[in-house]
C-alpha cells in the first residue's frame, strides 16, 4: 500500500511502534511513544488530546493496551510480527477520546447545549452514580457552583437521587 493511501497518523503510529522495544528507561519508552503519538495527532489535525487525556484513555484500558503491544511484538526479532493489534488499539483509544470529547461538548442541531443541559445529560446518561467532582471533570468548562445548583434542582424535582453524604455523595437517575 502506498503512503498516499494510508493516513500519515497511522503511518506515524506504525513507525512509532519501532520505538517501543527499545528500553532506555523503565517505562520511559512508552511515555515517549505516547508523546510522539500526540504530536503526530496534533500535526494531522486530530486535536481531541488537547481536551481529553490520551494517556488517561490508555490507563482506562491498560490491559488492552499491553495485550496489543505484546501481540504486535511477538516474532519482532524475525520480522514476522503484525502491527495490526497495536494500530487497532491506537485507533480505538483515539475513538474513545473523541467519544469522551463529544460527551463533554455536545451540540444538537448545530446549536450548543446549555451548561445546565450538559450537566443534566451527564448524570442522566450515566449508568453509575456520579459525584460532583466527577461531573466537574467530565465538564471542565462548567463551574462547580453551576453543577451544584443543577444537581440540587434535579434532586428537588425527583429526577435524580442523592446517595451518601459529604464527600462520598453521588447522584443517579431515579
């Protein structure tokens, strides 16, 4: 396949995978590889990493990341390895970043959703109870005061219920 057919980001990640087996420092090569990946993403117009931590997505699916790394490294010495698992993992993590970004900055019919509606959507679309801090992390542009006000109104209206107290307080839809 010629380079003009394959996206530069995928080629960069493929090339980047050659850095992984070189181990100058404990886990330093992995970090450098991921930083290089972010640079390649930015240079090719993929800017989700500016808003969602690519590293965090890898940490969330660490077993999958290391398994793909292991699969891609098998038979590396003889040149019989396959980079497909590694590239598949990379593209999956990129997809997860954009999915998370979409959750944070939702747009409906070309109009930006209000901060109140985004807080409501975050809690109503969650399958697990969320804390105020978790909602603030999901929606970094929404102030904790706004989150608190929306949660209070939702509890009062009976849309969600409060679980726990103090710092352990979580909210879930009824």
